[in-house]
């Protein structure tokens, strides 16, 4: 726990840039080498040390040509800075190592994960075995910062101004059924009264397609399930029709197991990569690049 009794009176602390310049010069015993390490000019190092000496009202080093020798006060300050900066460097290195080893926490919708993300994840693990992923299914949009998530894959229109948002894949909702069910469609395009519709009780797919909504609720039986996995199981079994994002049906459509009867193309309805604003860890950047490559 942080000890408030050890708080620093910053009013008496000289410029950190000057302290850093002096620590490098003292450790390397060379103004020239310190300038190279800190990527500044020799004159800048000299100026920082002169400023520090003036602020402390003491001489920190004696210079004889290119050689330098620390005074007693210089040795005391150099030792204190080496200890202090060393502790800071060690702690930062530990924090970075802990962060690099921690799993990336990803919030996802269950259907998109099962039918789009999981079939592709093998290539990510093969390329980046050192990066661990923690996938958490959720039907609702989480608060990334409050709930400790690094990234969310979310369906919607991308209106999350408090986050960084990037389109991943279009949703493109399709009305789907097995070939046998689709074959029951009437010549005029209507569906028999006995046609059943299956929808996810928590999902938004059917709500975004008013035409399909009218078809379902005006004259047909509609069955609500708690998960979209149950919906897809019913549709694949040939029990009826559903409205689904094309992105999660690619294998079924390609194999001919399901047929897309109609498709709604809404450019704003997509699956998005959602992250907190600000810098991204290296592991998170790697995962985002991989997601882009999957499209």
C-alpha cells in the first residue's frame, strides 16, 4: 500500500531532466557518453549540470578537459539517483512484464464467437502462442474500463463515442432456412401459415428488419429461445426460419446446409472492434492486427 507519510515535497526537487543528465554523466564518467545515451547534445548535458549545481548551490563535479571527477556532494547525489532511478526502472519493468503475461480480456457475443471467431482462432494461437486470450460471452455492452476488458467485439451501429471503434465485418442480416423449408415458400413469395420462426430472445437481429418482423408476427408462429445457439440448432434441424447475420452463417451457406432467402444490407449495422481510448498494449495491437487479417 502507498505510504502517504513518505510523500515528496516537489518544491525542493530540481528539474528531473537535470537529475537524469547528471546521473548518466556520473554513471558513465563522461559528458559525451551521457549525451549519446540520452540522445541530446554535449552542450545540453553541461547546461543541465550547471543548472543543477546552481539550484543546489554546490559543485557536483570537477572537469579537467574531457575528464571529470565527482565531488563528495556529487557522489552522494549520484548514489541516491542510482538507487531511486533503479527502483523506478525495476518496478516499471515488472509492471510491463506482468502486463505482457496477463491474458487479453475480450468481451464477445456468444454466437459471433462460436461461428466466426472460434473457427479462426487456431491461426492466432499458432502465430502468437505467447498471447493468452480470455473470452467472456455477454449479450450486453460492457464498460471496458470499469469491467477490466481490453477489447469487445460488438454488433451495432458503432455509436460508442467514449471508445475507439473500428468496423470488423458487415452484419448483413439474412433470412435463412434449410433447402427443404425454403422449398415450401409459396409462388407469390409468401410463406405457409404453418411456417415457424425462431429468434433469440435477447438478440437484436429480427428487430432491425421490419419486413421480417411483420412476416413473423402477423400470421406465423414465433418461438423465442434464450440463446442464439438454440435458434440455429432449430433452423439447422429444418424446423423453420430465422434472421441471422451472414457473418456467422458462412460455413452453412457455403455447404448448402442453409439457404439465404433474402438479405438486408444496412451499411451501418456491423460487428465492430471496440477498445478503450488511449494507448494499446503490444499484445492488444497484435490481436487487433490479426482480426483485420481475418476479414
